[in-house]
């Protein structure tokens, strides 16, 4: 179906071509009034072409005729046609100017609105209020105040407009000063200011204002009751509810929602059952309450009995089912919906994504786009998170382009999702660009980029951002410090990490938790300070968890401390007997020490206890397709070409004097077999395929589910120099950026 603007533009062309064939209409004054009314009526029903035909065949038009066309086009979202009509208008009156300025404001074109406003030969209160409203609604509160102060004559709309601007933008002190400067406020104004205090959770100020009100209406009572109820002060909410002289459906619903919000489902149901009249909001509130309490059957019974279902009712049920893990029930309900909005699509997409069904989430996103429904910020954020989970950078690029095209690419909400996607998909440079473009950075923005730099091995960059964060006035939280300590650990910055750890509570009021201790033990252990790591663990204010012992086991493997490794592994097995990774770590520790019997015993123990080693595999994305490889893989269609290229690389490596390290193969097999096993590790196959198929000049990004082995790490460094390519490998711990024979980790991993 054509959009209104496109449809009207086409019909404008058709009408012009037919104009000479139709007999002009000679009209009297009374007929002009009738024709103007007809134009307005056609526009109201979306019949732009009929309105245009009448207008073009009028032998005499008044300013009302032109204004009816301009207003009609704006009503039908045909701003460009409205502006064309305005520009052609021979004699504009005040209404024409005001209508066009209002149209510019509603289309978000404040620059054009201001230009027209400055050109106006005369202005009235409507003109001034239109500009004030435009600035206010788009967050330009100071500009709105300048307009307000410049107004020669202010009416109640002007006063309420600037008051609402302050309230909606959270500037309650300015709103209060303005309010106290005028004594002639109506009940709408009182309610506006009180509602602002409620949204800011300043209930004392809200109640003081409520008590001062010279007159109250239902909105006044409902606002204050809802404020107390939503903030957990249910006894005060109930007292005001009982005192309310008139209780409408919104008053009752405020109490139901308050009890639901505070987890008091039985009280919510009692009030719901007492309600003399219920609307869809009331039903949706109680249904949501039962869904929050995981009483799915009761929620379904209420939904089925609901006489006034709307799209929000269906969305509430779909969201509840999905969040409770009943994705099949959610999908069945979604398919039955009589109509859907973007929230419906968002709920089912988020449900699949939350449960790890990433492919189905992406399929639904594509289906939504085909249906003509436009994605909102929430859906884009969800799909970007899905891209991050499946490490599909190419799809992430496409989504980013769509966001920019439709004007949703700025702001922290979508910006944080883009930032996280680029960090997790291996493009830290683009992540930094996005970070710099977010004008309203929140704590999540800072934490994401710090953690991103940390995982990519750029510890000094992470700490630089951290210091910048502090200078900007943003207080670090526990998540921030995990990122900072992790950055120090990945980069071997022992002194910096120790300093931050020791001053966390003193400088930032942050209580250390197990994640902070695990980072520190990993930091000290990687640096070879195993005794310091053990002492820190002994002095922890709580018992170490499996992750903490795992960090100590990892350090023991690096430095070949079998005794400490056995102790750490024993503690992990007690807490997490099914943790296959720890069995493998200890087995590798035995193998590296030449204790093949003990290594074999660990594998037998895994078999006997039913613990299965996670098979290693690597993948690379080429032209929107993921290619997966396992060690010695021969199933890929390009196997022959890949193996041939690896043989060529192996020859060039040997020419440069590189010899593989069979000792890094932790299996008791012959040296020749070890060398063969090393040559065809999954990450080497993926890198070779990437070099052969990804355009020169573009990075090769490979992802591996396990830790990259030492030989592969050494080979990647040399291959990056031989082929002149940036090779980025993400393993289960971190990213490695190989370039010109050097890795970003500095061989500290």
C-alpha cells in the first residue's frame, strides 16, 4: 500500500493531467463554504485525491480553501505536500502561518518552524504557543523559556506549556519556582506539578502540594494514590483511597496496580473483585500480577474471561509466557492475535532471544519487517544482543545502517546495544566510535567499553577510559571495578590492579565481592605470585566459590604447580562436580608435567562420573554465513583448498625457522602424530578459510569456544606477518589481535 504522501503525490500528477478535460466549477460564496467543508471531510477520511480534485477545479478560492488543504495534508502525514501548498498560497492569513508552523513542529523540524515564525508579519498567542510547545516537546527547555519570556501576552496554555516543559524534563526546582511566581493556576497545572514530584519519587513534596490544592479532581486523587501505591507505601495509599470522594475505574486500578507492583497478589485480587467497573487496564494489571507470581494457569483463566481484550492484553500474556519459559504457549498466542503492534513482535522476539533461540528470534525479526511493522528501539536492542550472542558482525553492520537511516542510531539505549555488539563481535575500534557518539552516556555505557577494552587485551586503554569516567562525574559501581581489575589481569598490570582493589571501598564506597577477589587472584596468579594469591584467598571475608578456585587452578597450570592445582581442583569438584573444564585443566596440568598416568586417570574419572568434555570448535563469518570447523575437520566443502593452503603456510613458516611445539599436545602419542594434530587445529582451519575468502585489507575474525592453544597462538603471530593481515581470535577468555607478528596480549595470557 502506498504511504499517504506518495499516494497524494501520484494523485496530484493524475489530477493535473486531467484538469484540462474537466469543466471548471463556477461557485458562489455559499458554494465556496460547502466546497471547503467537502475538502475538509475528504481529508479527514484520507481521501487526498478527492479533496485535491475539488480544490483544483474551484474557479475561486478563499484562504479557508488553502488552509483546508494544508491542514488536510498534515493530517495525512504528507508534510511535503502541505509545505508545497503553503508556498504556492497567494495570500496567507494568520491561520495559514500557525497551521504550517504547527506542522513543522509535529514533524520535528524546529529549524523550519523557527524560520517561519521569524517571517510572520504578525503573531498571536497560538503562534507563540506553537513554538514554545515545539521546543519543550523536543527537550529544548531553555529555548522554550526564552520564547515564553518574549511573549507579549501569555495565556493559561503558555503558562501550562512551560510548566510541563520543566516537569517532563525533570527540572522540578525550575518548575517549582515558576509555579510559585504565579497565583492563577488551574487544577491541570497543580496536577502536572504533583505528577512530576510523583515520577521523581518525591512523595513528601507531592503530598504537600496535594494538601495545598484549592480544588481537586479525580486526576488529583488518582495521581497521589498511584504515587504512594507504586512506591510501596500502601497503607497511605489505602487511606487516601478510602478518603477519595469519587472513585472512578482509574482510582480502583491504581490500588490494584500498587498491590501487584509490591507482590501482594491476594490483596490485588480482593480489590479487583470489589471493583464496580473494570476496564482493560484493570484486567491487564491483575493478569500481569499473576504472571509475575508464575501463576500461569490463573493468569490464563482471567485472560480467557476478559471481556475487553486489547493488544496490550495479548502482549502481557505473551511476555508472561515467554519470561516463564513457556515459549511455545507464547508463540501459539502470538499466532492467534487479531492484530499486532511492535510491542507484540518485541515480546515474542525477546522471548526467543532470552531462551537462546537466536535463529528463531532473527527469523521473526525478518518476518516482522516483511509484515510492514516498524521496529522500535527495544526490538533493535534485542536483535543487536542476538547478533552479539552469535557473533554475527555482518548482520550487526546491517542493523546499524538501518538504525542510522531511520534516525534511531543516537542515544544511550540503542547506543549501548551497538557498543556491546561491536565489543563482543571483535570490532573494538567501531565500539569506541559508538561510545564517543553517545551524548548521554550512562553507567552501562562506561562499563561496557571498559569491559570491552579489558577483554580485547587493551588494559591501558581500559584504565584511560576509567579515569575519564571519574573526571566526567560518573560514579563507578561494582561492575565497573570488575572491568577495571579484569583489564589489569589481562595486561599484567599488577601494581595498578592492587591499587584499585585496595582503594575500592575508600575512594568509591564499593564493597568487594567474590568477582573482585577472583579477578585479583587471577591477576596475582598469572603474574606468578601464587603465594600472594593463596594468602588473599585465605583473607577473603567469605568462602571462595568455584570461580575463585578455578582462577587459582588456571594459574597453577601456567606455572606447573601440580600440588596447588590438585588442591584447587578438588575444591572445584566439590562445588561443581559436573564442571568439565576443571577436569580438563587438571588433566592438562598432569600431562604438561609428564604424569600421563594421572592425566589418563582424570579422563577415566570424567567417563565414570558422566562428565563430558566440550568439543573444541572455531567459526568464522564470511558473507553473512557462519563456517564452523573442528580439529582435523574434513566436512567443509572447501576442505581440499584449506588443507592445501595450510601446507603452504607450514612451508613458509619453516622457511622462517618456525618449528611447531609437539610438547603442547597434551596427549601421550608419537611426536609425528602430535605435529599433525597441531597443524589442523580448528582455529587454524578457520583462519586459513578466512584468509582465502575475506577481501584483502579486512580483518580475519575467528571465534573459538575453548582456550586457544600455545602453538596456535605462536603460529597466528607469524602468519599475520607473512600474509600482512590483522587476525583477531576470540577464545573462551579473551580476544587476541595478531598483527605484524605481534599479539595484543603481549604473550601474557
